[in-house]
């Protein structure tokens, strides 16, 4: 059985260059973290570092994992897993990730409950410590 | 017919397909929880996330990935010596990665950044403080207690009675000092107002012993009466001066009494006390929190001081402060990095199998090295995403 990446249609990828590219990308991520004060907000930083991570992942998959040189079976095999992998976060998003209703949890409501504590009447349920 | 790749490689890719879904479940859940939480721990003092250690591990894994492709290339060229050398380097990189991970885990666990242990509200922080205080006391009591001939260790209340009884007749100076330290720790805990009680509705509340509450009420009442009396005297003096066409006397500078610490009081007492204060609830709370912080800091410093070295040896109480969403942070952190670490260990086992062949390593192992390499690259891929998501993005 022939190895698809070993069939003589290409020389091996420049592994050392890929390694240095990955190192540079890692350095860029670290630099982005160090220079946070110059980045307008955390959303921009998130986009930058995740874009860098995606570029690194592409380098590893295409060259180190040889996907660039594999035949079309790679799409058949990986596309369903990719689609299913996206399904879980999307399924959780409406209820957990994006709140349509106000969140009422102890972590956030203690201060509010203290502030709203009536001077007389039933204060038991509003007092901290519950 | 069939795919133009070895069956073992097809199997590895199918397995990696399931692995993609496996890790996306964790990473996706983490993203959703993080986006959905109104707050998230981002202060390094709370999370003990070390970007430099994370960056170092990223570099270590990338370098090991490079070494794996070099090893595979050497295998295809039948340069088995070079392949072995590269795999050894990969193996060592994996060990280094686990070592750094161990350092990070040790830091988190020693600061009790463990799912379920993190206080998320003021109340939980104080309750944790009391529990840890008690655990330290119990541990010290157990360590000091000398079982009788039957070897049985009684419950902790009896240990306390036994140690206190022993203290009265102790002659050995060192033993006496140990027992005195224990009694001091126990008394300090009992005299502290940080006691968890159960109110009539079954809720756990932070409270104080009734004598201290009563003393606080009496003291406050006296202060209030004194302030009222002083104000009345001042008002009367102003009125008298106005009648006699004299200049009004200067304000004697008597102010309303400072609200006493109320956070340590039960809800019922707090409700009774609050109307006494002509201050907003917010300022009362801030004042109470201030007093409480001073009290706790002083208490912890005292127990950890050199003077109390015998207590300090058993005293493992963390400075109490709430970390909102700290538990879900710790859960997601440990589940993602933990499963990743398990994968690293499996990779190390795969490489160890190859390295164990020693001089017998030949071309029959080429597919095995390639498949182990694919697996290792996948482990690297996961870390490539975990590094920015866990270590860099903070909001």
C-alpha cells in the first residue's frame, strides 16, 4: 500500500522553517500579552491571539501532520467531526452563553440584597449570611 | 481498493477525529461558560496563571513536535540512530512539559484553587476561614494527643478536654508549651466572632456568641445616648445664647457613634441594630467590612507569627476573599489541562515503546512512529489553543 505523502510527487516540507515560524508565532502571542496596555480592549487581544493560534494550528496540521499532501479522504474524515464539534458549543450557547433573562445568582446579588434590605419588616431573607 | 494509506494510519486519523470532538466538548463548554458568566477570575493573584510557564510549555511542545517529524523522516530514510536520538529529545520534552505542569498544579492546589473549595461570596470566604481555623485546631489536637494503652483516639471534643486537663499538671517545659499553644489557638477561635451558626430557618449564618452581641449592643446604646445627650446640650446652649443675644457656642465636635461591626452579627440582631444608625446600609456595610478585614488580618498574622511558631506549624488558613466564578474557572482549567496532560502521558508511553526497541529498531516501526507522531501533533494542537484561551485572554 503506497503512502500518499511518500509517492515522490513532492520533497518533504521545510520542517525547520515551520518550526521557526511556530516559534515566532508563539513569541507574538507572548508579546501581545505583554503589550496589553497598548491594545484597546480584551476583545481585540482575543482576536489577535486566537488568529495567531489558528495560524499555528494550520502550520502544524498542513506540514507536521502532512494534511497538505494527503488525498481527498482527509475532507471526508475530518469534515463531519468538525461540524459535530461546532454543534456542542452552539447548542449550549442560547441557554448558558447568551442570557436572554437577567442572571440571578448569589455571586452577583449579595450586594444588591444588602442594599435593598428593609429597615424593618422581614429582613431575614435579605440579610447576608443566607 | 481502499484508501491509499496504511490501515493503522487510517485508524489513527479516525481516532483523532473523535479526539477533536472530545476536546471541543471541553474547550467549547469552557468558552460558553466563560462568555455566559457575568464575571470571571482574571487577577493572577486569584488564578495563579503564569503566562511565562504557559509560554515555556508551548515552546517545549512545538520543539518536541518538530523532533517527531525529524524522527519520522529519519525512519523513512532508514537512519534509525537519528530517529532514536530525536525520539529521546521528544520524550525528554514531554517530561519537561509534565514537570512545568506539576509546578503549576502545585501552586494552585497549595492555594486551594480547587473546584468546590473556592469562596465566591463574602459569607463563603468567612465560612471557609472558620472551617480552616477549626481544621488547624483539630489537626494540632490530634498531633498532640497521646493515645492511652488501648491505642484509641477519642473524638475531638474529648481530645480538647484531655489536653486541657494535661496542661494543668504538665511538668515538661516543651510539652507544656505545646499544650499552651493548642489552648491559645482554641481560645482564639472561640473568642473570635467568626462562628457559623444555624438560624431558626435552618440557614447557616455567621454569628457571634450572644455575650459579645449583647456587649456590642450595650456599648453602642451607651455611645448613642451620650451623643444624643451631648447634642441636646449643644442645642440648648445655642438656644440660650440666642435668647441672651450672645454668640453661639462652638460645636463640641461630638459625632454620631461609629456603627459597630455588624457583619459578624446574626441577621436578627443586625436588623435590630441597623435602625439605630443614621447611616446608609451601604456605609454600614463598608464600615463593617473594614473592621472585619482588620480583625481577620490581625488574627491570621498573630497565628502565623514567630511568637506562635508552635501554632504556625499546624496553621494552614488561607487569607479569605471571595473569587467570583472561581469554582467554574478551576473546574474548566483542571478538566482541560488535566485531560491534555493525560494525553501527554499516553504519548510518552508510545515513544517509550519505540525507544525500548533499542538496536532492534528497524523499518517495521516506521508506521508506528508516524502514527505516534500524528497523535503527538494533535496533543500539540490542543495546547496551541489552550495557551491563549487559558493564559492570555483575561476578561
